[in-house]
C-alpha cells in the first residue's frame, strides 16, 4: 500500500516549528509522508523538520512583495510540487500559500484541501488606504481559494464570522474554529513569580500590534511609579508597515521602556516578568498570550478579534478597548496589584492546560477534517511533548 502524502504550505520559516510543529508531528505519527514547503528554509528549521520525520522543501516566495509576476512564479512552483508529491491532504497557512496553494491542490486532485487562516490580517481587515485597495484586489483570489477548499479553519470566532458573512456564497464546506496553534506545555513550564514588577510586551514592531499604545501606557505608569520596568521584545519589520528604529529609540528614551530586540527563546524574559501586555488591533490567536498563560503569567490585551477570547477578563488578566493607552495603563496597574496573589499563576497555567495544549489542538483539528490515523495511534494526546523546540 502506498504511503499517503500530506503537504503543508507555509509562508514563513521563522516560527514554523513553534507554530506548526505539533501539527506536523501529528501527521507523521498518523502515518503520512509529510512534506513541508516554506521559503527561507534555514538549516535550523530544516534540521527540526527532519527530526519530526517530515521532508523539508525550500520554495521561493516573496512573503511581503506585491509583484504579480513573482506570485505567478510561486503558483507555478506549487503546481510542480503537487505533481512531485501527489498529496492526498494539503494544508496551507499564510495568505499567499492559501491563495495559490489551495486552487493548485484542487487542480491536482488532492482529496482534502484546508486553508488555515492564522489571522485575517490587513488583506481582510485593512488598516490603511493602501491595504483597502489591496483587499479589493485580493478578494477574488480569496473567493477562489474558499471555493476550492474542503474545510476552512480559523483561530477565533470573530474570523469565522467574518469569513462566513463575507464569503457566504463560496463557503460550501465546514468552517472550523480552533484555539490557535497551542504551545508545548512541557517546554513552557509554570514559573513562580519573581521579585520586582516587570511588564513585558513581545510582538513584531508594527503599528497594528499596539506598540505606540504600549509606550504611552508605560510612560503613564512609570510617571506614577518609576519602579515598574517595561521591556519590549520583537523584531523590527523592514516593510512599510514597520516603525522606524529612530522612532523606537526615541520612544524608549522618553518612556523608559527597554527594547531588547528579537529573542529566540522568550522563556527567560517571561519568567522574569510579572505579566504580558499585547494591545493588538487584531490577531488570529496570539501565541505570546498562550506562552504567558502556560508559564503562569497574567495578560493584559484588547477587546479585539483573537484577543478578546484568549483569556477571561478579571481572572487571567484584563481586556481593554483597542487604541486606548489610558485604559491600558489602568489595566496594567490593576494587574500589577494582583500579581502578588499566589493563586494567579496557577489559574493562568490551568487555563493554558485546558485550552492551549498544542498536541491536543493538532489532533482535534485532524479529527475535524477527517484525517485518518493510519498507525493505530490514539486520536488525541493529552500532552504536548512529542515535538522538539528549536534551540
């Protein structure tokens, strides 16, 4: 009997193992020849994929570029890959793999074709006039991808409602809502609170993550209590959506926030922190929140898609309106007052165990899209220790 093949098309290698490691491991464990095609495939990611039992494939793609010829070239590469791999199952994550990979999977004849919308992003929820124009241009491609799908997956109820409403005519397949990618609960262990009051934000440095509001809130909190320290971790986007390094440095100087740059392993920073802040305008299901909860840290986030249902307001932290630095500052001060409660870390950890186990989420998703277990393994695991984390 020929080994069935699964193809995962991803748009970015940087967080591939963290975000999709459990899904890849689950496919391999179920007996699928699992091929992962992603641009910018570095040696560390390649080694990690091989350790999972997957076959890594470098596929050229302009992740943020707007050149239609480059996108057409990527679509042709995907088509050739379909012919080589002959997959029964195709999962695509990231807008370009979804737009070009799902139609190619249907043309090839893959039985199961699943776009995984980690977040709807600026193409569906535009934040500027340029993004609104792009959203209009890309809408026919989204409609085509959904028509070609056998299942559509999102990471929060808001995104599911938007897709079901906006693409109602095309949505002729099951629409599945998950709790995100989940985290490895053995890797992100609960940590007791450390002395001091440190507030952490970790995200890409782009306006829609609420970076400006974080700086403003930090300045307001520190004006009343200079002993509270704030740190910002994340890489500075080089695209036009990013904020300049000069602006970032000036904000740090004025507010006293310490920018620590991109951090490969967030655990030491998280362990030293009293809480996580993510004032985003919209998310799929923010991984930083899941990591914080797993380590027993409360969260302040926004009443925005993907964020509002990531925690329970008043239990695991606070939820505030988007773009409201004053409310954000008040919530940070409130959670800092609660941070000494010895029950708080345990409540956060328990919530992560209930909702954000990566292996359980992956197993449940594959069960939802009727991916058979061909190795006689249980349909769902109760731990998330089966896939390695990058060093």
